[in-house]
C-alpha cells in the first residue's frame, strides 16, 4: 500500500512539473509578442499627451530670472507647460507662456538637427513622442499687454505703463537703471528701460522677460511688422510648474500686473 502510494505520487509529480515549465515558456513567448505593442501604445500615448495635454520644456537662458532659472552650460529648470486651458480662453496679463517665435524673432535660432538624413529622421521621430526636443524657436516670456492695449515705459518711477496705468511687477528683480530726475526717458542720458508707446494689435500679445536687463523680448523686436508683438496663434501653452531640479520644484507665479 505504501509503495504503491509513493509510486503514484512520483508519477503524478512529473507531469505537473512539465506543465509548469510549458506554461512559463508560453507566458514568456506571449510577453515578447506583446512587448512591441506595449511600446507602440506607450509612444502613441506620449505623443498624444505632449501634443494636446502638456509638455516638459528646458529653460536654456537667463531671460526669465529669477522666476525661471537657466543659462548656457548650466542645468536649467524643467517646466511643465499645459496646453488645455488656452483652448477655452486667451492668455491673460501675467501669464508665463511658451510660444513659437515669429520669423523676425528667429535670427539667432540655430537648428539642433543633424545634417545626416537618417539621424535627422530619427530625431524628428523622437521629437514626435517627446524623446527629443522640438527643432523650433520656442520661447518663454510673460504676457504684459493684450490686444487693443497700449504699452510703454516709463512713468516717473520707471514703471511699465499699460493704458496709462503703472504695472505692479514683483517678479522683476533685474532691470536697467532708472534714476528719477537724471536718468529717465526724457533726458539725454536716456534709460534703457524706455520704449513705446505701442498699441497691441487685436489677437496679439506684448511679451517681456522677467529679467528686463537680459531679455530679447517684444521691446527688442518693436521695429518688425508686428511691432514686437506675437500672434496668439503662436502660443503653445502656459508654464505652470517647475518639476526639476528638486530644489526648485514648485508652481510658477502668474499675478496679473494690471491689477493694483
């Protein structure tokens, strides 16, 4: 009785073991067949999210200091730019936005794409799914005035004016010198802050960097066909959050400077 039981047990154990190995091999083959599909789905989702929902951008310059940190050769802030909000409304004064620079703003733009056709094609494909930065003149600035408003600088205290009213701009830390009584917009020693007045065309925006002494913004392009403004159609989205580095993580302030 005992011997028969042991034999039965051993003979039953072998098929169970073979069946387990077969199931494991089948599962591995199934996973390998599904892997390309999973990768494709992930790439499609990435393309969808970055095209229609939000995208991460690297800040490469100092034009938005100290709100956004960046400089050539350093590790700049990485920001999340959401693209949904402006599908239901236009940018407002104070918003920090990413936009495609008009043609007249692209004179210093240098393409990052390879001259090799194959590599360039791979770079373009990578850009579609967010693995490679887009090869376009994408800029980040703050909205100061919108269509129909007149913007200029400066009042007696060196403030930017919109429709004759001085702006409250706590985010501006670095600016050109302005000394009431000696270095203003009316003296021979004219302040570099001075510009305008410019009336913003309907459907356009007047953009300025927070680092007023180091930003090639609307003031720099005031002589072009759009008087330095940019079309709302060029807006990509609103910068809402700094995700990297961890020490800089947080929301991006966008107070309306026209509200006193």
